[in-house]
C-alpha cells in the first residue's frame, strides 16, 4: 500500500513538471504524450489502490474476504423438471 502511494506521488510530481520550452515539433509531441501516459498510469494506480483499500476495509469489518456468490441454480437444478 505504501509503495503504491509513493509511486502515485512520484507520478504526480512528474506530471507537474513543465514541458521544456526549447522542444519543438515531434520532440514536444513525444514529451506531451509521455506526460499523458503518466497521468493515465497514475489514474489506474489510484483506482487499484482504492480497490485494495476497500478489500482491506471489508476484511477488517467482517473478518473474512467475501467472494461474490452465485445464487443461480446449479447443474442439477437447471435440468430437473
């Protein structure tokens, strides 16, 4: 969890850096694309961290990790008439 937070903070710092004004053309475009990709990666990491936090919270609340349950009929129930 702490490693994820450090990685997110590093990505945010990287995004906040200004684009070099001396770059032009394809170099500038590549730099902007790299910043965009870093932002997308940071967003994905934030979402995964939130999922992990929710999982940990559920574990603390219930004492166990609950799996989704399928209450639909089993094999025998589907074919019984």
